[in-house]
C-alpha cells in the first residue's frame, strides 16, 4: 500500500514538473513577454498640422566621393517654408536619410522641423537626409535594408577615423552651400542618426567640432563593431570639445549576449550609459533619455521633437512685449 502511494505521488510530481495536469487538460501557456516598443508612438509634433507651412524635400541628389573612392552618396534636402536665401539658415544632417525622412516611418523628421520651426522652438534650418555610400552597382538602402550587407555603411559609420567626417565637411557641405545660404557658425550645425548612424554623427562632431557642435544619438552603436566601445575612455582622456550631445537608448536594446556569453563591449545600452557618464564627468553639455525600447527608432521617434528642442534651445529670444514678430508664428517666406 505504501509503495502504491509513493508511486502515485511520484507521478503527480512528474506531471507538475513537466507542466502537465492530472485532469488531462492542456495547461494555459505562460503570458507572452510584452513588446518593449509598445508604449512608444508618435505625437502631434511628428505629424502634419493644419495651418503649419510645409517645407519641401528636394532630391534625390548624388554626391560622388573622393574620400571613399568609387562610391557615391544619395541625399535629399529639406527646405523649410520659412527659408529666406538672404538669411543664412541653420543646418541639421541626418545619417541613414531614407529612414529619417520616411513619411510612414518612426522619425518623420521633416514634420518635426515643420512644426518646431513654425512655433519658433528651433531656428529656421536646412535639413539633409544622407544615405551611406555605395558603389553605383549596389542597391540604395531602404527601410527594410539599411545597407549593412551591401553598401559602405559598416566602414563609414563605425570606423573611428576622420574619413566620414571628411565626406560631410569636405564633400557634402560645399555642395549644399552652392545652392543654399547656410550659416558658417558651427554652433548652428547639428548632426544625428540612429544605431551606426548615431556613432557616425558623434564621430563627425568629435573629429570636426569646428564644423558641427550638436549631436543627436538614437540607440547609438558605441560598441565593438569597429572599436566604438573605446569612446568613453577617449572622451575622458582628451581635452573637452565644444559639442552638445543628446543620447537616447533602451533597456531592451541589444544587451551583449553573444554565443551564450555576455560581452559588455557588445551591450548597446551599457555602452550608451558609459557614454553619458564619461561626457558628464568631463563637463559636456549632455542630455539623455533611457526607455524600455529595443534596438530601433520607436522611442527615438517619439521623443525626437524634445531632442531637437533641447539641442537647439539657446537660440536668440526677444523679450520685448512690442516685438510683434517674436510673438507670431513663423509664416512662410515670401517668394520673389
């Protein structure tokens, strides 16, 4: 009798351990893990708004490269409705331009600039959406394929050297200034991107603070793709540079689990936190936001208007109550 009782208890324990039920019914599956991006969606500042003058996106244009021989860069230019060729404008350059200007994408930067320029929250600025370089026989990056496998993106964006900075400052900028009045003041030049495009933006400002001093970084790849995890130490060891940085990332970004082992040099979130701490310790003008997002643009898109406001927060402001221009929205510029 005791043996039979022990056998029955053993069967019950096995059933419990294996998720089985004594009544023969299939157990309910465990609750699925919530989508870490589910809480982030675009707000009104990222959408076209009634009464807001709409800027124009011109292009695509092709920029042959001498820095990376045999390659070319495709780019588009956002010209705000308020642009006046007689008044030099600010400049904002976005890497992976196809993603930042995608009208159905997560960033929709042109809408953000339309709305914030209209309300005088950022200055009148020319926007540039530039894709990574590619050979003429290689495909243009798309929202489904950003070009890591078939363009020059890995080399240009992740290398810690001055070559991509030269593309922007020595090839792109002269081409832009042929057609647009752009301020020569580096404080009026910003650059941004996502993932590898974000570390590329930082590298441009790091190498050429004489040309760019505002950096927008979304889920930046400050990891060991090509030594990017060294940036916090480089920041601490170098003389402070006159650049302003906004970092955002999420706790569910790629977290460094590689082949069953944790490698901190491949932990995107950890390395972004290291960047923030190094910049803070060194006395940089740095802001940051940590979400629950994964590796992508959901969180960055949701807060892009705030990132832009903060980066461009120190524009001139008149406190004269009789200044009618200051108290008005920015209308479209008169043409001709």
